[in-house]
């Protein structure tokens, strides 16, 4: 059976990907500060910033495929801690790619739609990246590093949402958490994106690996909308009060924000023979996950994991 190593397995995408992959493959999830209790896949704890840990994790996992989900994803935190962002977002992916190439391990690197400046939107894989903040610049550096280090790298540029082990990692959780407490929030009308449910993204990434795909793929929803409209859609599906979402064009933040990061998904559609899900389809599945107890299961992984660690 193919064995997949997923780095950053306690993060928003990492844990959803690991759970999806474990339905079909043997999974080893690398974690660091966040331990997971009984996640349904094997875990391996390591601080990849420490010397020799990248090599140790690859050797101990005995992986056939490596999917890198490690990143400092908070834009403002990256702006305040540029050295840490450089290490996590750029240097670690480069080392992982180089060591994976030495061991003949297939490599998928998760990048971001934020490598673009957001001026025109509807970006395809041929558009030239133009990052505008520390986070996006370090993610672009990583793309170039993994391409240089691994001859057959697969790079996915997504935007995604879903349930996380911390309960507060995605925009969907932001809207759900606040609106369920009847707390007013801002919804940005000028920020456009193509968000895909994390488990739907996981399915597509695994299919691309199965098909031995290479190069860069934009993997987002097959449509796009504003962040305000996304919040309204979450509110409507969960029976919450959408009037609590206050429209806002923009406001000052530590890191500059791109406005229109909508993605064109023609390449992945052609490769898979079907379009990615729409935002509405993803939100419907998010709601079904909530009803089935999926969110509670993820939260329990983290809380029980911390108890075990202590």
C-alpha cells in the first residue's frame, strides 16, 4: 500500500487531507506543537526547523509520497515575524523537496492563490506571480525552491475552508463561531476569492498524485464570490442571522491584502475530466460534516491530545 507523509498534519488542510487519505492509503502525519489524540492515522512528532529533522522524518516515515502542508499562514503574523515566515514557508519546503528527490519520493507542495497581487483576478497557471506581502513572497520563493530541487514536483495553488482541530483556523469557522453567538462581524465586499472545502481539495490533490500529474495547478472552487457573500452563504445554510455581517470595503491591516484572487480552474478541470465543486456545494458538505459530528471529532483530537501531552 502506498504510504503518504503529510507534513503539517495538525493544520487546517493537513488534518482534513490526512483523514481523507487514510480512507485509501497508509498515512503518517508530521505534527509539532499540536498533538493529536487518536486521529485515525499514524503521527510522527518533529520540529522541522531543527537540524536533521527533515531527514529523520523522511527516513522514519518510509513514505512513497510527500505532501507538504507546513506554513505560517497568518498574513499579519508573517509580516511581524518575517524570519520565521521565511523559514517555515520557504526554507523548509526547499529542504523537503531536495531530500524527497534524493529518496525518490513523489512530492506535492501546497502553495497559495496569494502569490498574485489581486489586481485583475481570474488567474490561470500562465499568469506571472506578483506577491505583495511577506506571506505571499515567502510562498513564491518556496515554489521556485521546490521546482529547482525536485524534478517532478506538483504544486497546487488553492484557497480553502473547513473545520479545524483548533476550531478557529478558517473563514468559515470565523463566520460560524461569531454568528452562532450573535456577534456582529465585518464582511469584505471587495475581496474576491474561490474557496474550496478542505476535504474536496484533499480529494483533488490525491487524484492528481494518482495520475502522476506535475507542474502547477490552480485548485479552487469553480466559481468565486466576495468574502462578505461567503459569510452570508454560511449564515443562510446554518440558519444564522446574515444581517449581523456588516459590509466593509477594506480596512488597514499589518499586511497588505490582495483584492481579487479568483482562480481559473480550466487546467485541473481538463486533467480530472470534471470541474471542481462550487462554493455552494462546498458549504453544503461543510454543513453535512457539522451534522455528522465531524467538527466535534476534530476538536476532540486537539483537546485530548493536549491532555495526553501534558
